[in-house]
C-alpha cells in the first residue's frame, strides 16, 4: 500500500494515482471500505490531519479527495525546495541578467 506522510518527496497527485491503482487491484466497491483503506495510506502528519477532521464532514470519495487536495496539494515539500536550491547554478557564459530571469521561472 502506498503511504503519504506529507513531508516526503511524493506529491498529493502522485499519491492519489498510486492509491487508486492499489484500490482498483483490491476491487473495492463500497465507499466506506474505500475511505477506510485510504486512511490507512496516510501516515504521520497526514494521518494526524485526517483524525482532526470534523466527524462526518467527509460524505464520499470525492469529498475526501477534495479535502486531501486542498490541504496537502499545491505544496512543494522541503526536499523539493532543497533539491531545487542545490541545483541552481549559473551556466557557463550565462549573463547575470539571464540567470536572474531563469530564476524567476523556477517552480
């Protein structure tokens, strides 16, 4: 089973893709079972986040995906930023102006 902790290099979208593939292999058709299995794929801070949700605030799989994406999505993790920072180098022959422009588009 894929695990999502919220602090490792895997994105929310990657985790959802891995989880959906895993769940499809198990042939889960009941919504409550699907959601319980999904919760088992969360670990650490991500599981803590889920446990702190208001009881019965998640009605179905789509609502769970939405809440998960809203909370954990669009965040790039510390490891990502560290790797990007370490890899930033001015190319041989690159002007300082061009290097600065390139930095503006690093995402």
